[in-house]
C-alpha cells in the first residue's frame, strides 16, 4: 500500500469539511474520489499534500506518517499534486513553468526529466518558449501535469483534470492519465466527471458531505444503482 488515510477530519474555522475520511491507494492503481460540489474531494487531496492541516486522523505514505510533515517535504518524498484550475504561471514560458516544477530536483536529473516530459507531451515541446497564457485549456492542463511529472512522483494527486475542457480534450487528458499509470505512476484522481473517472480507475470512493458513503472496484460502482442515479445521469 502506498497511501493510507485513516479517519481524517478537516475543518475550515467552524465548517467541518471532512468527518472522518478513510481511504487506501495501492501501488500501481488509479483510485478515483467522486462526489458532488463541496463533498470534500479537494480538501482530502490538500490534506494529503500538506496544504490543509487535519484536526485529527493520520496519513501514511509508504508506511511513514506524513500527517504533520510540511508540504515541501511531502513533495520531495514523492507526492505530486496538480491542483484544481491548473494554476500554471501565465507570464512564464512553458519551459520556465517546467523548470519551476523541478526546483528541488537534482541538476543531474533535470535534463533527463525535461526530455521525458517533452517526449510525452510533444505539444509542450513545440511551445517551449511560448508564454503559458497563450496555451489552450487542454495544453495548460498538460503543462500542469508535465510540471508535476518533472519530479517523477511515485503518487500523483489530480484535482479535476477535466474541468473546463471540451469533450475531445477530456478524452485526450484521460488517455494521458491512463498511459502515465501504465508506465508506473500511482494516481489518486478527483473528478466530477464520474463516468470518465470510473472508466479508467481500478477502484473508487464516493464522498458525500465529508464522508465516504460507498467504495469498491470501479466496475462495480459503475453499475451501482445509487451511483448511476446520482453521478451517471441515471442512465
Ligand atoms: P468542488 O468540486 O466544488 O471543489 P469538493 O468536493 O472538492 O468540491 P471541497 O472544496 O473540499 O469540496 O470543500 C468541502 C467543504 O469545505 C465545502 O463545504 C466547502 O464550502 C468548504 N471549504 C472548502 N474550502 C474552504 C475554505 N478555504 N474556507 C472555508 N470553507 C471551505
């Protein structure tokens, strides 16, 4: 098991966002966390990467308790996080954005990692010296993914990679995610597009108002009546 989250509680002031979330991710898996707006999906990812401090509960990464470890150390341990809304630096070039992703990487692996990212995303290579603000939404999502990959994370946390993208680009991004996983990256994927997420995930957790209400193999949840009704348009 690469990640184990136990009984996680997170509050923003008086608002309790997570009421004891537990989940596990095994090495090599794509695990998806689905749920409506405000269910607590982003909060869960932010707690794992050290951006939100939990009130209680524990987070273990490769057996080490990281619940109180600072965010920059968590990145260095091998957890990459692509936040919601992509958040690339618009005034920096594609290459500069990727360089920032590697700020803690050793210089000897920088060029190798950059070459790998460009190999995986030829469109980023073509736009290497263009400002990120000139990229399309799909290309910005690729850049955000590429930036996280510069550190060759063991576990990649993806927050709503399909947000704001046209259907064709959603397909392309999900294809890339599946490919990254095949090449060995373990992925925890937060998505509102439950149909797409369940189609590439091995297992899934359904979150409602800060609690896990269902979990299991993605294929089983795809045909679960409550999931179909609430998240797959009842079809
Ligand atoms: P979305 O898809 O809309 O991001 P989500 O499932 O990721 O939804 P969270 O963003 O984790 O949900 O939010 C969980 C709860 O915590 C919500 O009730 C939300 O309003 C609240 N919340 C999130 N961020 C903050 C914040 N910075 N301050 C106060 N409340 C917050």
